[in-house]
């Protein structure tokens, strides 16, 4: 008997990336609105780029950058790169 709540590998990967984004956003002291906007941007881009090969961590960092600009919560690109790089390692 199969469960109705089976989680695919793609959903597991997205969950890991979203957790990564929330950790980076907390370290950068971004608001929850900016973080949620970054998650939406990530989900839309990853569903659009589903069939192509791309680095999900780079896409997550880009989504954080774009969301911070969209919500007018300025983050220095140097700080964003340093935080996202340290969490990947």
C-alpha cells in the first residue's frame, strides 16, 4: 500500500535549498517578507528551469539578492556572497 504523502527527490532538494535560504536570510538579518519573496522567486525560477542544469545554491543566492532589491531592504553583495559561501561549505 502506497502513502498519499510520498515526497519526491525534487521536493526534498527544494526543501534543503529553502532551508538554506532561510538560514542565510537570518544571518543577513533580512525581514520575513524579503525571505518569503526570495522563496517565491526561487520556486518560480526552479520550476521554469526544471529541465536545464543549474546550480540550486547559486539560484538561491540570486533569489535572495533580487528579493532584497525588490523589497528595498538593501544588502551589500559582498555580505551576501560571504554568507552564502560559508553556508554551502
